[in-house]
C-alpha cells in the first residue's frame, strides 16, 4: 500500500513538470565600461585583464603610462569617481586640442619644439609678450644661457627654470614678482640677475648660494617708492654673502641703513644708490668706504647741494657719479675735484653723458 502511494506521488510530480509554462530567460543588461583609478589596472586608458601579458608589469600602483597621468591636468577630470568610455574619448580630444594650441602658442614665442633646436638655443627674448607666467616648457632648453622676460605680468617664479642648467643671465625686470623661492640657488651658473621694478620686500636665505652671481639689479626705475615697486628698507642679508658680486644697483629704493657686514662684499666694484634719498649719507658713506675694490659709485639725485666730509675716504674711486636736478651741486663739484683728484666725476654738465651702469660691463664703465 505504501509503495503504491509513493508511485502515485512521483507520477503526479512528473505530470506537473510537463504541463507547467517554462520561465522566460532574464535579459542581461550590459553595463558601460567604467574607468576608475586605482580600482582598475590601466594601460593607456584601457583596463587590463589579469590574463593580459602587461597586467603584472603595469597594474596599480605603477600607472605612469596611463592616460590618466596626462588627464590629471584637466580641472574637471575627477578620476576617482570613474569615467565612461565616451567621457574618456572626449577628454582625449580636449587634451589633443589643447596640446596643439599650446604648440602654436610656443611657436609664436619662438620657443623651439624639436630636440635638435632645443639643444642649440642659447638666447631667448620674451620681453613685452604679456606673459602671466613663465612657460614651463623653458625647462627643456637646457643649453639656454640668456633669458629675457622683462615688461610682462609674471607673478611667480617658475621652478622649471632649474632645468636650464647653463643659464647665466636672467632678466625679470618690470613684472609683478612678490617673492622668490628659496631654491633659486639651483641656478648655479647664474651671473647676471635683474629684478628691477617688481614687488619684492625680501630675498630668501637660499639666494646667498648663487655663488657665480656677479651683477644684481634690485632698483626701481620710477621715483615712486610705493608698494607697487621693490620695497627694500634694508639690503637683504643674503646679498652681503654673495662671494663674487661685482655690480649692485639699488636705485630709488627706500633704504634706511647698510649693515656693518657690508664689508663682506670684497668683490664689489660698482654700486649705485642713486635716488635713495632716505639713506643717511654720512654714516653709510663711512661704511661703503671700507669696500676694498669699489671703483664706481653713483650717488645721484639725493637732493643735496653738498656732500658730507666722509666723501674724502673714497680716494681710490675711479668714477663718481653725482648728478642733481638743475645742477644745484655745481659749486660743490669744483671742491670735490680737488678732494678726489684721481677720480673722474660726472655731475651732468652741459653735453656730458652720464655713464650707463645697467647694461655696460664694468670695464666699459671705467674706460
């Protein structure tokens, strides 16, 4: 009886399976490809599968060849949240468009793109180009020796210049610089630096490590000493420690006093304090007279009719420039020529040309 009941239940189960409606297959929706760092292993923008040969060598965290390393510069590209394939292609298009536009821009600045031309570039003048920043591509010009960036609107110093290992002359005058990086000492071959007409108030300690610097211009070209121009009230200590400095131009700065360690500047040959009318002249002339190799001194436009007695200590001078408005110092010049008989004195006599200190070499100035 029990066996008949079991057979009956099996037959009923078989009949139910045969008469039931088969279930419809579930449709599989293919999800779009998502590129997400660092979850995916990336190789030039495409996720690698574990069975691909390059997976082991290029999986996270080694992603230097990933396209995302290039796309990080895009302001609106936020890779941690993932991007679809269409979005990646759009960013690649944007990147290529910007790259081509950048090349056209650099060619307009006469910055070479070919490696052979880069290696031959020695001189580059980017003055009066309306630059807001120093092009980072200049770091590729490792043979560059002279770089002029004056009359622009540059507000920060680009560390890409540290790659210009051969740079000897750098002109950043008439810009908007408010500070220099402490690492500027990496320009180890720099000999001539002009920072005239910026917004500097101090120099970093690392500035003193410019061991080859021979000429430095911190001047203001304008009479105004407002915050729009260099505002050095005291000569930065780093300048005193420049071992090879020969020419120092401090024209129209609001200087208050030289420090006693000005005597450390044993290589200094040319000094201009023209227009520094806030500088107490007598005490500071006594300090400057101790500079053993000083040959050219410019004390023009200090608003003086006569000089203090301490000027007698400069008998070793070869050139003294003392020019005042309307020649109010003419009478004092006659006496000064007797005090310094071996010194050529320029004071603005009719037809007299004042020696140009900024561009000329020291030898040209003296001759």
